[in-house]
C-alpha cells in the first residue's frame, strides 16, 4: 500500500526516467518564447534538440523568460491525492530564488479550505525552534483541531544545532522479527521522543486498521 506521493516542481532537475522509477508527480512551470508564445517546461528533449534550443537562447538571451507553476496548478495536483487520503511530500526550489515555494504553499492553503472536517486523521506536528517550546503549544494545536475528526497526538521539536545520537543498526532479519510497536518504541527512545500510553494506544489502533485492510 502506497504511504505517500512525492510532488516536485520542474526545477528539481528530474528526468522522465527518475519520475517513472520513483513515481514522482511533476508540477511544471512555463517558458516564454521570443514570439510571445508560451510552452510548458519540459523534462526531456522531444520537441526541441538541446543544441537548437541553446543556440537560439544564446542569440537572443533577453527573448526568453520563465515563470513557475501557479497556485492552482499545485492545488490541482494536491486535490487529486487529498481526495484519496494520500500523504504528500512536496519539493520546490528555495523561496529565496523563485516564487515556486510560495505558490506551492498557496495551493496547499486553497486545498485545505476544501478539505472535509470529518476525515479521520492523526496529526503529528514537526516544529523547529531556536530556544524553548512556547508554553501551551500542545494545547493550542489541540484547539485548532477541535471540531474536526482528528486528534493531535504529538509535537516533535527539533533544533538546528541538535546532534542526533547514532542508533544501533539492525539487520533485515531483525527488522522482520521485531513487532511494529516494539520497533516504534525503540525509534522513539533513540530519537529522545516521548512515547506515552496515549500514543501507544493510538499506534495500536493504526496497526489494527492496517491489519484489517490487509485481510480484505
């Protein structure tokens, strides 16, 4: 069963072979040509040869320009997977170099407004801070989720300078023999994450749901 989908903007330098191998969904920007027309960004040299394109670009460098995929283009892709309940990992160019990141975020906000409040979900927040966690952060997160059919189960806090301890490496056979709950407990312990009774019960619920789906 597929856990998540990778969505990448066209500047991620991924060719079509990579997209197929890792099942990545591209969101392509636009190329504006000297004659005023516009074409979609392309990932392989099908309609143009590399030599022809760059020769024309060299002769008329100011005649070509690019623009990123707009928010609705990102939203259309998000919407497709949100309806399926599939998690998404989105990769874009840095916000300091392009508007792509902001457009991707705007597309996300648009889809979140459409997302039903009654979809069951567990919410785990990943927060990077420089100093200490704000008092009441967990309660604020729970208040945001109140009224929706979801539960905030954990706020994972990391710091930029945080150094992670090395974990003992497990063999493939060891991984196969360790029960999922025990494996998660080991991971939480290695990463210094709390794993209380409430989280254990929620994890057991998730395991039961997965096992029920596998039996179908």
